C-alpha cells in the first residue's frame, strides 16, 4: 500500500472527523465489493445526495477509490448510464507527531531474520503473541486486530493486511509470521490462500475460539 505525503495524511484523517462521514467510510470499507451512492444511502438510512456528498469528500481525501460500472450488467443502447462506485482505497494513512520510522525498523528486523535463517523462531514467537490476543468469536477477533474480515462462502477473507508495507518487501518472513499469529489467536482453521487483494490468509468460518485461564480450547 502506498504512503501519502504528510499534508494528504492529515486531510485524509480530518475527513473522518464528521461522525456521519465516518459511518459512510466504515460501511464502504467493510463491503465485499464496490458500492453505489444508492446502496450506501439505503444501508445507512440517509438521503442519496447526502451519501454522495460524503462519498465524494472521502474520495477527494484519498480514502475511497472511484470506478464506474453498470450494475445491471447490461451493455449497449438502453443499458443506462454507468453508476459511480466506491471502495476503500489501498493507500495507508498514518500521522505521528513527531514523525516515527517504525516501518523502517520492521524492515531491518525482517532483513535480519531472513539473513540469519531464524524464521522458525519468528513464527513461534508470533504464535505465542497471537495466543495472548485470543478471545471471543473468530470474526470479532479478526476485526479487533484490524483484518477487516468479510464472508466469502465458507471462509472469512481479510480485506486488510496490517503488515502490508513490510509484507511487500519480505513476503516469506512476514506472511509466515502473520499466519502463525492468527493460528495462535484463533487456535486453527487458518491457511494461506491469496486472493486478488487484501491479506493472503483465510479463516474457516466455522472456527470457534474460547480462552479460559490463558489456554485455547
């Protein structure tokens, strides 16, 4: 996911200060596909013009991507005008004052892991850390950890990879650690199954997690 200049980062986060606009963003971000203005308005119980205003403001701030398509699937004369569709942007947004360089350090650590060949130790540590984060239903746990799950048949696909920036440069170490972390957090039902976007891990929707006195059952 690309980073944005600092002024654009601030504009993007400021766009979410409005409570209604933030609700619009969260609804679009959680959707499995792109949504039209009418779909957002109906889902949130607001007028189409108000939905369009917030959607376009979020797009201007770089939080949503815009495309056009005919929702009917028809083409040619009489098919109607394409609808304006919105989906969550792939860009990352973060502001720290003063600036911090956590990603740079994460990449240094990933380099060291790969050069030393200690991936098994990394995965074991990630699995232990995941176990400390366990608790509640699988979907709830995934949302709490920032994965943004959505149902796709029998699995949860994960729209967001919290480690995407470093995963792009060190996929072996980072994707393996990500898988191990979720194995620890969920106790199983996790596997690598890359989709067209988002996280490369999927979770079986039948996964049930209970944490009792620190142990997973």
